[in-house]
């Protein structure tokens, strides 16, 4: 798909660096095919290394091969020449800059993405290393889900998850992330039936983790909590459909809202919560047609997990999509990898190498 690409200004010395390495990030607010490349030519021709070590991935462009069009000169203290070139990004791989100049994904960016019809990508992460990989790969939103209770802690449900544990996971994630928006689940028992407690829990998450928003499960019954949390300036994402924290009420993880009355209730909850001030909504395991209808009715972004393709974005649990977990296999899950086998094979090889005295070898010791 074509998107606007915004190049972060690159400083280089023409004499020493005829080939230019560029790094860019997508600017999701605009769909036009448009790339701006700024060549800032230093007045002094020095061999100062380029700041390319900041870039997680690099691409080499030869300026001449792109037939760049010079734009009017601007004065910035250094001698600066602006070039502009329209490039179709299909031919280019996206790369993400990891210094502070990266444009952070905010609620406003997500809203613009919905308005522009650009799909939002969201995955869960619960630790520093995984979050760092997701962010470098260019994910839009990282959800520190209370699914950590299942995939990190081995509980059968998400109910045992505590606020302290969520804060531990979320602060690890936030330390790794430069670009993605980080949303954190309020765990079971930290908001239900008490909006003051909900506000207190949300404030703890924001203060102690540095995350950007919280997510809360439920319909009209949590509207008062949503409203109170919003008074503190904390963005809130909703979660309807299959809400795992209510598993004991429903008794099953089956598809939700298949009956007309349930579907109507879900729509009414979604509209009510949107009016309360949610910036986004997760819909879990509902018929695709209902997902599409809700995404159309709501002006805020609707992210689906098992809610069909016509919502504004998709979310999956990272352990499921990478195939670390094997036993969980709902229809909506696409596995992009089989890490379970790969990890086990590597560990088996390691065990064998240790037992055989093959590891470490001469080169792997001091
Ligand atoms: O906790 C979680 O991972 C979630 C997603 C399934 C949306 O809420």
C-alpha cells in the first residue's frame, strides 16, 4: 500500500559520502505517495561519521539514481539544499528510526488513521526485549494485556492478574518503546463497581509505567469509571464482545453477540462508551458483520481480535501469532511462525552439545 513517508533529516558530506543511507518512518496521517528527502550539506567537508548508527535498519540510495528535484534553498545556519522526490514505497522496505526524533503514535494519530482508512496494527508485549522488537518492526500500538496472566504466568484465566504485576510488565515495555503507543489493561478487581478505585488504578499505571493509555473491559456498567479516569486526562480504550475478565459469568470462550438482542446490546454499549469519551475500542470474537457495523457507526478506531476484516485495525497476542503457544488455536488466529518448535529444537541441540562436551569449543572460551 502507498503511504506518505517522512524522511528524518539526514546530514551528510557530499564529498565523502556519495551514497546516502536513509531511514524513515511512515506518517500515517496521509495516504499520498510522497517522500521528502532532505540533504543537509555541511559547509565544512569533514569526515565526521554520519549519525546512521542510530538507525535500526538502513537503506542505501544513490542520490543520482533517483533524479532528485531541488527545492528552493532555505537558510538554517548550515548550507542546506532540499530535494524532493516522489517514490512508490512498494519498492522500499520500511525502517524505523530509534532516536527521540521518531514521531510517536498518539490517540490523534490513531484517529487520523481511521479517518484516512489506514489500518492500525496492534500486538501484545509484556517485556522489554519483545517490545523493543515490535517497536523496531513498526507496530502502531503495543498492548500490555492482562493476557500476561495466561502466557507469562500460566494462569488459566486473566482474573489472578494484579495491578503490581501489570505495572511491572508495562514499565518494562515502556522502557523499550520509542514510537508505538503503549496501552495497558486495568486488571480484574481494580476498577469494577468503583470509579474512584478505577481512577486510582489508572493513575498508578500512568505514573509508575509511563504508558500512554489504559484499556478497560465492559459496557455501560464501566462508563462511570471511564468518565472519572478521563477527568485525569488519561486516554481510555474500551473492550467489548468476549471480555475474558467476565469468563465466569459467560462460562465459555465461544463467539459473542450471535443473537440479535446481544448484538443490539453490544452496539448500544459501544455507542454509549464512545459518547463517554473512549479514544478506541477493542472488539473480541464477534461476527464479522457486527464488527463491520460497529466500526462504521463509531467515529473512534475499532480494533478487532476475531471481529473480521472490516474493523479499523487488528490485535493479536504475540505468543499466539509467533506460535510460542500451541494449544490455543481459535479460527481468528493466524500463526506467522512456529517458535515453539524452533525454540525446542535449539534447546535440544544445546543440551546435546553440552552433554557431548561440544560446547563450548576453543573459540568460545577465555
Ligand atoms: O489481554 C489481552 O491480551 C487483550 C487482547 C486479547 C485484546 O485484551
